[in-house]
C-alpha cells in the first residue's frame, strides 16, 4: 500500500510541477503585455489519512495558481495622448462593445493602451471599450440623462463609452469677467441732493442763531442717512458756521456757508449722489432758516440705470467682448461714475440691436448696476449689486456680487448668459482699485488705468486635439483655444482584487470572493491616480521566472526519481514469488 501511495504521490508531484511550468511559461510569454498581471504557483499537501506512530500513508501535493492582480507593474511613458496608467489601486472599467446594453458583461483591466476606433470610441489593444462619466464644462460628473451625479457608488448605468467625436465643434460662453483697473480718487463726484437757506440779516460767523427768526437754544432737528438718525441741537453760541460744522460731521450730509456780508446762507448737500438724506424739524429750525425743500429729503441725484439712459454721464468706460453659448460675440461696457468719497457706481451695459440684448429684459441695454466702495488704502471694500427699476422692469441682481452671477438675455437664440463679475479680492488691490491719478512716461496725467480685462468665453471652433489628463479627464481642445473636459475615466476598486477571475484579453471578472466593485474618481476614496501618456507594464520579473523554472525542472526530475525508485522496489517485491 505504501509503495503504491509513494508512486501516486510522485505522480501528483509531476502534475503539480508541470502546471507550475505552465504558469511560468504563461508569465514569460506575456512579459511585454501591457497591464498583464503575473501568476505564481503555490503548493499544499494532500493528506489521505492521518499519520500515526507506526504508519504513514502518502497523499501527494496540490497545485494552487495565485494571481498577483494587485501587484503594481512598472509605469512607462508613451507618446500616445489617449494612453493612461493607474498608479495605485483600481481598474479601468471596460466592455466588449461600443454600444453596451444593460445585460452586457462588465470587465476590469489595467491595460490602458486606449486608442480611438473609426467611430471615435476609445478601446485598448484587446478591443475592450473604456467606460467613464460624461462631464459638463466645469468637470462635474453627469449621468446618461445629463444630470449631475456622484462617483462614490456602483451605479454603472451612469457610465458611457468614451467617444472623442461626441463634440466636434464647441463654443465657450462667457461665465466670468475679471477687471483690473484704477479709478481716479481725485475725480469730482456727482453732486448729491442739495438745498440752500434764504436767511436774511445773518452773518455766517457772528450772528447767533439763538433768538434769530424764532430759533431758541435747545431746539433740534434730525438727519437720517442709510438707516442712522442723528439729532442736531442748537447751542447758545451757534452761528451758521458752527451749525454747518455740526451737519458736516454727520455721515451722509455736508454743509457750507456763503460769506456775502449780512445775508449769508447755509447750503446742505447729500454726501453720496445715490443715497437720500431725510430730515425731521420738530422745532422749526430749518423752516426758520428759510430752506426751499427741507425738512423734506435731499433726494438722490443718481439712480441705478442713469448711466445706461444717459441722464448721468459716466466718468470712464471699459469695453469688453464676451461670447454667448452659440459663440456669437457681444461688446458690453463697464461704465463707472463717482458718487462720493470712496464710493462709485457702475453699470454693465450692451446693445439692444438685432441679435444683441433683449430690450424687454434689458431696457436701455442695462445688464447690471451696482456700487463699489474702497477703504482708505484704495483697496476694494464692498462690491454690491443694485436691482434697477426702469419703467415696469426690474433689471439686475441685488446684494453682494462677489460670488453671484448676473444674467444677460440675448435675441439670437442662444442660452441666457450667467456671468460672474470679478472686481478683485475684498481688502486687496488685485482687481479694481482707487488711487489718485498718476502720470505716464511722458508726464501726461492718466486719470484712469486699465491693467487687464479677462473673460473666459470663445467663439465656435472645431476640434484640433484631444488627450487624457492627470485628473482622468478626456479633454478636447478646439481651434478657438477652448479646452473642455468631455468625459472622466471611472476607476473600480475591490475589497479583494486578487480574488478576481482572469478572462481572455487581459481583463478580469468580478467574483463572489473579490467582493462588489465601487466606482471612484481617480485619486479619490482609495482609487489610484491616473498617469496620462503612460502605460503599466507587465508585473512579471523575468529573472524570478527563470529561477522558478530551474527549481521546477529540478523538482520535476526529483519526482520522476521517486516513481522509478518505487517501480524498482515493486519489481523486487514481485521477484520474491519467482
């Protein structure tokens, strides 16, 4: 029994070593196969009966091929712009057809030697088509219905075959305009609402107001500006001059006196042309001084939309060409006007001729009005939109515009434009600033200086190039200079990648032991990074394979010796009978 067991054990050894040689042969033959994952042979004992102190029954050996699927191969550069490798965990998701159905099998591979076929679909050398998400121009992932989706899921129905020809011509609508310019702080501001008294018989610096025209010490009147009310009280020593100083100390109003003799007057003016200043006169002080309109309000002399209508002249205009979703060019103008100390109004305007702005939504061509203020260092302090009311139409966005979009509606059939105006960073001088006028190289006064005007739109252009990027995007470049992400590669990760099943074409199948896949964006949530214009070589070590081949050969020879020796012993046993 033991002799036959020894022979059977030797035969199992021959079988195991021959299978191991097959593994080695397969590894060597795929030494230059892109993304190939080698296999190593492992062995385990086969026990037919437990050994005892007096008896041993040989069983043999079992062979276990073990795939090194998770072992990283060497990355090598390539000139192909559509080739990609994965550095780290994960697999490209591929299918064997360019138009997969819901029941078509999903495969996984590290072979990223992708090239477009005749229809523009990316596939690798084995003919498998790579999958990914469609993206919008900002790189957000989209499902097949065009809705924004997420990558951290197993929703494979969101994926599509990467198609280079999906966008052959594209225009880039303007979504952002950056302005860098200096506004002249010495500019004369638009005069605010004003009113002058008709006081008679008063000298501005000698006539006491106490007892003058019925005014008494302790009489008061109120000034309200921008929600803040200040009370002015008549003192026993007040004159027109000292009263003017008290009024000028109030934010939002200034006062001056005439010096013509005994008929001097007091003039009160709003400090900011776009803001009302209201008064309350319970003791009749203002009435006694003979103002024409006070105590009614000093009404604003500038209202949002006045630059567009031409009722107020702008101090400076900065034109810029922008583009709509069809690639049509439109010239818009940023007009500015000084409204008071450190305060400016702006209006973005355009044309309302055929194919330009919709005159119904943009009367007088107004797109957006607003105000900007500056601190004492000339840096941007606030950037606020004002909703202008023109007739029955309200134009523009109200409130802080630093992160808000404004809207422009066109009459040429293009989509409405949503544009962010970038005047710079609050508190810094990297956009629009306010400093006194300087001089150019010739000594000429330069009231306004435009440093830069940048916008991100472009007219229509045809595709001239395409490439996979380090972020995993398939990016298309057009003749107009626009580079747009069209797709993003999907990476699948597994809990036990080495338990996947090999399949023809250097791809793998999911198994129960490998666990379910999860879709990841490259470099996120445990997925490896995409290395553009690179390929992952085979992870086979030729020196190690040759060494294993020698060991396998010797082990095979040793097993044959076991069989021949057992045969000789059986022959001796048979001769006993003879």
